[in-house]
C-alpha cells in the first residue's frame, strides 16, 4: 500500500483535529438553521452540503492513522458524522488503527455489506486482527472472497491465541534460495511492484520451505553482485515459534533492535514474519494493561463512551474493592468497644492503613515487573523479602517516630505514640511480606502476577493495619 | 557494529541466566574451599580459575543486550563478579543496554581509565546517551578522543533536554543527491563496508545540506536503475525538529509504522535521523513512568539495590502520603465527639473513603491518558465531567444501596443506612469532579498531569469522604 497521504507532526495533527471539529460544529449550526427556515432560502439550503463536502475533502487528505486519532478524540455523535464522510475504500485501514473501544462504536453503525467492502482492501494479517471484533457472518463473507492461500493463512492466524506470536504473523515477505548470486536477487527484487512494508531482510529457504538463513538488505546492498547468497546470509537468526508469547518476542525485538524476524515451526518451516510495528503495539499494550490494572479499570475506555459502558468497564474492580473495604470495616467493628473508650483510635487508624497500602504498592509493583521481565526467579523471593523487610523497618522507624511524636503531642499520651510507632512498623513489614508473597505465589500457580495485585495488597494492609493498630491499642492502652 | 553474538529466544535467555548463576555459585564455593585448605592441594587451587574462565567464555558468547539482562537479574556482588569477566571491548555496549539503576552500580566500580576505554567503541549517539551518568572528567576525556565532526555532533546532542528529539538523534545515515540515477546510488552504496543499522531509507539533500526528500530502500530496489532519484524519492516526508518532545515523535513512529525518520532544523537542514529502536525505548519508558507514578515510586529500581537506595527511591511518595493521611486524620479528629456517640461510624467511614479513592483513580487515569495522547482538549473537560458525574451517580446508587442495606441490617438503623447511601454517592461525585479537575488544571498550568495524580485524588477522596460521611451523620443521626 502506498502512503499517498501526508504524515503529520503532532502539532499539525492537533490542527487537523481542530479543523474537523470546527467543520462538524458548523455542520450542526447550518443544519439547524436550514431546518428553521425550511425552504425559505434555497441558497442557505445548500450550505450544509458544501460544508460536508469540505469535511470530506479534509478527511481525504489525512493518513488513516490520523483519521483514527481524530475519530478517537470526537464525541460519539460527531465521530459518526465524520465516519460517514470517510472514503469507504479506507475504512478498513482506519478500523485497524482506532482503539478497541472506538472500533466497536464504528462497527456497530455499519451494515454487513459496508463491512465486507471495507475488509476487501486489507491484507490477511490485518483481516485477522479485525476478525474477533466483527460479526461472524461478515468474517465468513470476507473469507469467501479470499483466494485459497490467503484463506489458509487467515485460518492459521486465527487459530492462535491473541497473545501469541502466531496471531501477529504477517505473510508478506520475500523468499529466495541460497544458491543464487546477489545479482540474481537484485534482479528478482526489481520484478516486484513494491517490496512489502518494513522489508529489512529477505528470507532464504530450501525447496521444502525450511528457513536456511536471512539476507539483510543492508548486507545485500554492499555485497559483491557475484557473491552467492549462501556466503552473505546470516545463519544464526533469532526466530520465533507461533506458540511463543507475543510479549517475549516483543522484548527480543527491543533487546536486539530488530525490524523483522521469521516465524518458524518445530520442523524449521518458515510460516511468516513478525514486524516491529506489531511489536511496538504489543509493548504499548503491555504498559497499558499494567496501568489499567493499577488504576482499577478493566480495559481501555472510549473517552466518550455512553455512561452505561463506563459503568460496565469499572464495576468489577469497584465491587472487589467494596468487598475488601467491607471486610476491613468488620475488623474495625470488632474493636468498637475499644474505640468507644478511646476515640483517638478512630482518627489515627487510617494513617496506619494508608502508609501500609502505599508502601505495599511500591513493593508489589517492583516485584511484578521483575517477574514479568524475567529478572527475578521465584527462588529469589526469600532474598528480596529480607531486603524489603529492611526497607520497611527503616521506614517504620522514621515515619512511625514522626507520627508517634505528633500523636503523643496531640493526645498527650506517650503510650499512644508508642503504639502508633509499633503499629506503623508492623504494618509496613506486613506490606513488605505480602508485596513479595502475593506475586510470587501467583507466578508459581501459573497466574498473571499483575492481575489485581494493587487491590489485593491494599486489602491486606487495610485490614491488617486496622487489626494491628486496634489490637495493640486494646492490649496496651485500655 | 556487526552482531556476531547469537540472539536468543526468551527461553534460551533464561537458560543462559541460570547457567551464569550456577557458575557464580560454584565460584563462591570453590573460592571458600580453596581458602580453607590453603596450599594443601595444588590441583584444587586451580579450580576457581578454571571456573572463572568458563564464566568468561559463557559471557563472551552472549549478545550485549543479553549480558545486560543477566546483570540486571543478579544480586549486586554476583553482578560485579560477572561484570569483571565481560570483554572490556563490549563494556560500552553493555552499559547502554542495562537499566539506569544497574548502570549506576556498574559505573561506580569502574575506574576512569576503564570507562574511557569502554566508551571508545561507541557511536556518538550512544556516547550521548551514557554521558549524563558518567563522571564529568570521563566525558571530557572521551570527547577529546573524538574527531572534530563527532565532537560537534556529541555537543549538539548533549545540548538538548533528555526528553527531546535532539537528544536521541543518530548521525549514521546515508545521504545522496537528487540528480543522480538509481544505478549510481546502488554503486555508491556498494562502496560502504556496511550500511548503518536499520537503514530503510536514504536521505536526499542539496549542496547546502537541506533535506529534499527520502528514497526508501524498498523503492530503490524495485526501481528502474536508469531512473533519477528525484523521480523516485518521496518529497512529503514526516520529519522532526530537534526541540520537539521525543514522545510526540515516538507516537508518530507508532502511527505511521516508521523505521527511521529525518531530524531537520527550521531552515530545512538535515541534522540526523531517529530510529525505531530509540522510539521503542521512549514508548516503553513512558509506560514505565506512568506505572511507577501510579505505584508511588520515584524511578525504576534496581531489584537488588542496597536497602538504603530503595529507601531513598520511595521516601518522597511515602512522605506525601503521610501528610495527606495526617490531614484526613484531623478531619476525623474534628468529629471525635460524634464517633464517641455512635461508634459504628468509625467502622463504616473507611468504606466511603475507599470507594471514592478507587473510583477517582479510574477517572483520573483515563483523563490523564487522554490528555497525554492528545485525544482530549482541556475545553472538553465540562462535557467529560458531566459524563463522569453520571457514572458516579449510578455507581453511588447501586453500591450505596447495597452497603446501605447491609449497614441497616448490621446496626439496625435505617437512617444510618440512608446516610451511608448519601455519603457514598456524594463522595463518588467528588471523586469524579476532582478526577476531571485535577489533570485539566495541571495541563492548563503547563504541568505534567500524570505527576502525583493518584496521590492527589486519594487525598481528596479520603478527607472528603470522611468529612461528608461524618458530617451527614452528625447532622442527621445525632
């Protein structure tokens, strides 16, 4: 696909967005004006149509990725108005670029025929990326239009889990034999109308289709035309298996600064390739899911989603949070008698819980990342736990003393201050312990250590903090 | 630089790490055994040296990025033992790949001569990346060894802020003129020993050095050798200014699936290029800083850092958290009289604060991301606020009713349940309001909306939640 559309810097993209927004605003004004003076003035009746044509023209000048950005930044009704004015031939490319939530809102308003038409322009790997979001019937129709080879490829890609290398494979690649000269390769390449996107290497296979090596274009261009591919190609190639986690592949791309890499099955057959742009998306999504998880969101949200969609996206974490908060509340309830005798306890207990939660989140985030990056084996948990305990004791002594002294001065009770110091230190130690233990256990059980880590640790440090503080107070102060 | 070292899949990388760890463990055992039977057995005295040689050989087989990974996963004393066994000629490349915290621990143990020697192998842009972490004297010495052109480039790169495009520029690029034929270009390229990494396009400049266009390699390879560069090159090029934020450039790389792009000054002069591997790092770091910020860590931490370093990295957020917790505590303190009369309030108040914090973090995270991605202008804050208020009222009604009924049953007071319902709904509305307001204001004031967003919103919903709940209870229940 030629990129015939101007690519834009961030500033110019914001300008384009502003212009589209102004055109849409004017459209609404013109339409309501036209509706008011219905038929009175023929010239005015044309104005909305002219404005719409201008919008269409502006959108036609934008790169599909930029249209996607504009659509994401528009409220739903404006977004659909703009979506109506895009070139149908580019709808597929735009759908590929928008976020999942926005994609859903666009697909919802398209009828099956429009969708099938939009898909017609896409490559197999792009089709595979959209397929899970499309009505089943549309996917079948789009498949029926493919030639046999492409249909087989699409089925292959769809057979892998979304987080696997196989699901991100691309089949547009150049294959050559090892026993030809570089000259022949250059002549062969010249027969293409255009090389596939991001072709930084060509793949060397034998008759059976087994990968024998790769020939980097930057090697090919400096090689003697007479030399044989076998002598110039690299044979130690980092390649991926379609069942490998996509995140592992993305990290390898990052480590080795790769642009493309072959996907190869157990028997060494070349299945397809991975490209860096797909890997960038994987890295981005990994960061996203960590952030969403920490913030208690189920998935990326369409900023302008209807209220009800937002409620759905957020309710599960809220519900879990409520359950743990309720449990913590019952812990406090068990000490109501103590609080009735010394009301200061009620005012001080959130401090103990709060510092534990904050510190526990620090620890657990670090451990979860180290596990995800393969920098920590679960066997090292003991060593890291000792370190975290060290950190928590120091923090407990420092901050516990500060708050302890303040509590002493405020409530005139040295023993209350000492209980505060002890409770804060103990809760920080609990936070350190759970911060190491929770993700390590999750990993050992084969679960994703990131999932819910923040909620779990906060639950521990809240309930634990209340229990420790109120328990100590009941024993020593009352 | 040729990559003569085997690149590895995730599994094999873990194997290498395991092997290095075993060799280091054995080294410690052998050394202590040798120390015990000092001089008794000459054969045993050689064993540690053999083992060390094996470690050295293993490390020599690894890619610098893989050595970096191994070093990051090793506790400090083991890390330094392994670092001693790496090939000094590759030390510079390894330093480039390790995380900031680990880099610091390695540089600390190197003397200036070693450092200068390690830098000798690096390109200008890599040198520039390391420079901020190096002793000033070492940078001067390394600079003195460069030729004049490279020194000028290094000074240029160092003159830009770390988060600017200019700081990430790479000067290894191929330049050609527009008035030559593709044949001539191919012949010119053949004169190189090797093309720069990730060369997917060559840059077309005029005599003065102004960028006229780019010639994609994938275009060059399929073009008629007779045709002139001017006819084949693309003239509408996405280019970046060195003062532009690096994150904007990275997002453009992501949007347009770029591999390299030119950096150009106001006058159109080609200064250097950006490559996708540097942009991947920017995207990764952006995600990282969001996660670290949400978790209350100042920066990425060396997993095996001494306790005192961890304390330093974490104390600032803990201190801020303590201040806000103390403030919330004083809010409760103001209602001690009410709590003394109705102790149930102490048990229920953390639920009100907790759900507000959770919901506020959901809102603020979404808004911060939308602002960072340019998907939201501050002018849309009002519209988004209305939506968030809608979400919070629905959530308040649902969860407030659930908890309200439970409180009613638990404490036998319908009015307590109603106060609970009202307080939860109001605190959720406060969370929604502050969740939109805080980042929007930060953005308008030209500050980073992400910084401290989680702490700020939690402070509001804690203090606010206690105030609302205890206030309502005091008015209606006592």
